[in-house]
C-alpha cells in the first residue's frame, strides 16, 4: 500500500502525477484547524505533508500521529515548530538551492527601483505628468560604485554580492555569524559588526531567516545609525524589521527609502501606513516567484518527500540529525 500524504498546495500536472505514483494523496486547501477537522481521518493516517504557508505546530502534529516527513515548497521554515518536529521524529525538508539566483534578482530589482524611483516615475508618466524635461524633483540616486551591506551572507547573500560587485562595481560589506571566505576572495567583501554595516552602507539588504534572534533586529535604534541617504531592502522575512519604526524613519527623513518584498503581516493590510509613503517600493513576497523557479521548488519538494519517506535523505533536510 502506498503511504498516505496530505498535499496543501496545487502542483503542476506532471509533478502531481509523480506524487500520485508514489503516494496515496489527499489534496486539501490548507492546514488550518478547520481543514484538519474536516479531513481528520486523512490527517491522522498521513505519513507525509507537502505544501507551503500555514502553521505547522504542535497542535497540527498531534492530529497527525503517523507523520514521518514534512516537505515545504520554500527555503524559509519559520512557520514550522522545529522542536516539536524533532520531538516527534518528523523530518523537515525544504528547497534552499533552486531559488537562490531568482531571489537575488528580486533584491537587485528592489535596489534599482528604489534608488531610481522606477514605480513612482512610471505612475507619473502614465498620469500624463511628463510635460517637460525632468528636473531634481524626479532625480534618483546612483547605485553603481556605492556600498552595499548584506545582513546574512548565505546562498542568496552571496548571489546578491556577485550581482552588485561585478554588475555595478559596488563595495560589499556583510554581517554574518561566520566569516565567508568565498565572498571575501571573490568580491572583496568585508565582514563587519552590525553597527558598522548600518553606518557605512548606502544600501542595507536583509537576507535573513526569521528566528528569535532576528525578530525586530532592525528597529528604531538601528535605523538611526543608517545614513539619511541610505536605502533599506528586505526580502528575507518581514518581522526582522520593526515596521512601525521603519514607517516613522521613512516619514521623518531618518532614512531615504525602502524596498520591501516582505511585511510583518502578509498580505500587508491595504490600509497599512507604510503603503502610503512615496519612498517605499512594495512587492507581494515575489522573491522566488517566477514560473521557472516556482516549478523547480515544487519539483524539489516532491523529490524531497519521496527521499524522506524512503529513508534516502542526503540534502535539503533541516533536521537530518533525527534520522540517527
Ligand atoms: C521562501 O522560499 O522562503 C520564500 O520566502 C518564498 O517565496
């Protein structure tokens, strides 16, 4: 008999067929308590769980006593209670490599569009306001040869550094738990403490996961350290930045602009004050959202679940230690 799996994300047809070849699949819309109640039997017998978003916490795990592996279609896994998974010996698989270059592209797009005010001026032209040659009111600020500070030098940070250094001649600073020799040798990146990075960077780019340590890591005090001409880019997780403090800093000129792909609450409420600011470029968490990359993530998530439920995990596992 094929192992039972709960799927809570729709997959491209070929990937769904592959999942069906290996497992007996029940597709549901989400993993909310209501959905779990509605499909209690299927959840109780499932050995695998595949999807993205939604909280996978102790309450959900209690309803899934047969569960052996979760596979998330994302690199981030802050919505999973990893301690609870470990206690129950449930493997957690994710998709860390396939999206690296695409998320770095998104970050570079935010750097360019905030500095050169692309969305704002696009609206301005389309509103018929381009009546004569542009003047200082429409000028932006240069990106090339400026200093870009990266918080979190993981795979995505490295791919961003490559773009910024080779494409735009930028100096790279970084703040990370460990020294990153490759970033230093390839891009001349300089490791520094958070305070130095905030003070010296023209662009501060956040590529950090959300953890207890990174929650509100950037608040009013940190924003004050930045240059008034500086731009903050966040494409990691919204709650790494205190959004209220950021809104205040963008309003009072502490900070020049911000480019945000992530927010403290997602979808960001339509009446959020931060959305009213002209110096904010806002995106709907599209970091990895291209056809090619989202397909690649779904493909990896399917392969990850097959490997995990067959005892063949050699990569993409958050908690491989529980196999021992
Ligand atoms: C991830 O994979 O964690 C991204 O944030 C989703 O786009």
